[in-house]
């Protein structure tokens, strides 16, 4: 699973209407297919980012730095196996 250009726009749009990304949980580790330029365009359009692109490190192909831009202090990636176990345990 991945975060693409359309997802980036949707998540910035969601933040505009009060969605908090402070504690973010993903089902599996998400790839980031959107480019930094596409993220920058949304930062410039929505102006609701918590961090700038220069504040985070895109050191691999995963989406955690993008969620930090949206305000995530913690990003927890759970595999579907772990989530299934959590569901059974509850």
C-alpha cells in the first residue's frame, strides 16, 4: 500500500477540516509515491502543514516523513497479522 499524489491532496484537505495526525496508525508500512514537489504544491495550496519539507528527512521510500509534515508526532505501522491478533484479543 502507498500514499500517492491524490492521497496527499486528500490528507491535506482532511487536515483543513480538523483531522489530527498527531498519533497516526497505518496498516502496514506505507510507501510514498508522491514526489516532494507534489507535497510542496499542497503545502503551498493548503498552508496547514506543521513542518516543512526541509524539516523532515526523506531517507527511504516510506511515508513517515509525510505524516510528520501533517503533524504526526508518532507514526505506528502495524502489519495486518498484528492487527488480526489485536482484533482477536479484544
